[in-house]
C-alpha cells in the first residue's frame, strides 16, 4: 500500500475542535477514494460509502427532507447491515458532484455534528450539476494530488530518516556524497517517467516494467478525454480536447513554452479557445503558470490571464501523449534538445503545484531573458531557473543583478549542491520538492 501525506491531513481534520464536513478535491485517479476508504478502515468501526456514479439510485436518500435523522433512517433502510452509530461510523459520499442535494446536505450534517462526513469528487469546479444551496461555511476543503517525489521514494523503500538526511544537505547547503546523489538522480528520472498517479506508481513498484507503466498512463489519459467528452458542454467538447492534447507539443516540442493557440489548430485564436482553457482549469485537468509584468509582492496583482503556460495536473498524462521511447530516454538520460529542457521544466512545475504554490514566470521584454518559475514563500519572492544539464543560469544571474531586493534565487540542475554565487544557490533537480 502506498503511503500518502494526505492521511495526516485527514487526521488533523478529525482532531479539530470545530469539525465541519470535509470535501476532498482533486483530479481523477489521484487516489482520493482509496485513501479515504483505508483511513475509515483503520479509524472507524464502520464505513457507509455511497458512490453516486456507481449507485445513482442512492440519490433517493437525499430526495426528501435533509434532516440528519431522516437521511440516517433512509441509509439504514438502504444498508440494513449497517448500524450507523455516531462516533463509530464514517459516512463517505463519493463522486458527490453527481448529486446536488447531497452537496446541499453537508450543511445539515455539519450543524448536527454527530457523524464524521467526508465527501469527494473530481469535477467539483464545473457547474453541470450545481447544488441548489452550496454549504458555504460548513465544509473544510482538502486538495489531493498525485504522489510527489518523496511519496514515490517511500514506495521505493526509502525511509523517512534517509529522506530527512537529504533535507539536511538542503538546509546546510553542503555537497551530497556522490554515491547518494547519483542514486537519487536515478530515482528522480524513474519518477519523472512514471510520475504521481497511484496506480502507475504501484504498478512500477510491483513490476519495474515501463511497458506496464505506459499502458496504465494511456488508459488514464483516455479516462480524462472521456471526462471532457462527458462533462464539457457541447460547444466546448472538441475545443477542450484539442487544447489538452496540444500540451505535449506546447511543452516538449518547442523552445518557447507559452501556450499558443496556433498550436491547437492553424490560425487558432484566444477568442475561440480561451473558454476551453478555463473549463479545463475548473475541471482540475490543467494548471497554469502565468506571466507577471512585475516582480513584487503580491505577484497575482501583476499576473496576465492571457499569457500563460498550461501543464497537465500530473506528469503521467503528459507522458501518455508522447511515444513510449520518451520514458527510455528519460531513465537512461539520453534526451536532447527542447524535449530535455521541457520535461524537467514540467517536472519542476509539477513538484511545486503539488506543494500548493501558485506558479508564475517572468520575461524581460528588453533583454528577452526569462525566469522559468517564480513563487512566493512567506511573503518573499523566489525566482527559480531549471537546467536539464548544469550550464550557467545567465537569465537568473541577470535577474538577480537587477533585483537587489530579492534575497536569493534557486538554480535546479543535473548536478550536486553548489556554492551560492550572486545570491544564487545551485541544487539538484530532485530537491525542488524540498522548498
């Protein structure tokens, strides 16, 4: 069983004094259902689970009065083998986006407060079944992503103590012993080729067979395309799919990774396709890295909505858009050209997205020098340059020279920890998740 950090977040929710209902959000196939089921098995005597896609007739439970006593009575008739006891039973409403009245009911579960109720769904950001009354103020939210690199290492048998020692090198800025560093780069390349979808990582852990990995990645991609076809409006279906399938070309086949509508179709324009990007964003199918016109706090005040890079919410989906040979090139470190730079930029964006950072980038219109990623941490601006090799970070060096108020920047490269120069700290690619 893959260990996930989100389990600790659910434990914190259980222990909170003013516990509301919990909505676990996130893209499809990130392991939401599995983690909640395992948590319930380990912490409750009983689980009442309703998956509204699998059991649409269960919507009748929420068709009448939404009092807790009435809903519990309906559940007992529906599941006569369940006792449904306060404090001992968890109620799990899965794929809740399919039942708008179940969403509304979360308010009344929270007010009653006798039962622990967790809801989950993959497409809660779209409006195709809007709740009649959304339970604002009565729910806590927890966003779940695919596995990050640390969780991948746990799956590979690397202990928390060993990872803690790596963090020690990160904080002390001392060179990592070469035997450790080379092994970590090997693990990181394996992770980039598989990335974070739990089913993919589990299969790789079990078989070490990248053809099995590839088969599952392609199956997951087809599932995402099905969601677009099933849930997008008739006007958006084809356009959203075209935008999504263009991401491999946008990110890996060209030097400039800005999303360009002409790569979706010849002569494509924002007027036609921007609404499709917005739909993909709300559906948790893509995330964006926006251009900022100035590098000051708060970066969002300077972000341009019309100038961005678009990334898949997990690198597994991007891998499935390319030929199988890409995985071999990644693992064997034989990539070259735009693809090599693009894949490690995507991996860096993936790592920071899974840490919850909004992503930005900056381009100096005079010099045309570009900073790959900029984030905000504790009120500070952190510029980041990603190097698939270990070449000089000329853009970051120029940027730091012109922004004396920024304390330091990061260069993540295919190399060991290097000494700070011009307020720039060089770190191995796999350490980006330690920020």
